[in-house]
C-alpha cells in the first residue's frame, strides 16, 4: 500500500457513486414517466408507484451511507479518546468536535497531544489540523 498523506488520504468508492447516479437517473425517468402518463388514467398508478419506489431507493442508499459513517465516527472518537488517554493520562477536551477528532486520527503519537490542544483552543477546522500534521499516521480502514 502506498504512503498516505494529505493529498491522497481521501477514499472514494466509484461503485457507490455509480449506484447513486443510476438511482438518480431512475428517479428522473420515473418522474418523466409519471408526467407523460398523467393524461392516461390507466397507468398513472404504476407510474406514481415507480416514482415513490425510486425515491425510497435513493433515500435508502443515502441513509445507509450516512448511518455507516456515523457509526464509524463514533468508533473513531472512542479510539482517539483512548489514544489520548494513553498518551497523556487525560481524556480529549470536550470542546473538540467529531470533525476535529477525525482529522486528529492522522497525527502521529508524538504530534497528537499538542495538536489536540491547538484544535480545542483555536477551534481549528479539520483541513487546518491535517495540514499541521508533519508525521502522517495512515488510516486505511475508513470507507
């Protein structure tokens, strides 16, 4: 696996993007079908059913992604809180947001405690935290 850094740390899943695009096209097609079948009262039920089902599938895909990321974020928070406790004997500052914690996970053990203090005191955004990291700690498990 290649060395991870700020430029290449984001992970994009092409299949998920393609599926979202296909579901969006399906919803658009169903809406067009509903619009064209308004004059034909026999097929309006099936056309409206296709719109509802397409919208539900698009929403289900969106929620599946969001719920999985939220669960993973909670795991990262717990992991980084434990890491901070092991390194400093104290829990993370409660002012640190989940986005800051997610960015801090890339910092090496040597940089982590000081960056956590800076993040809490200066309310650094995640991009600023990542740019401050000198020794990058790869996270190859996040989706």
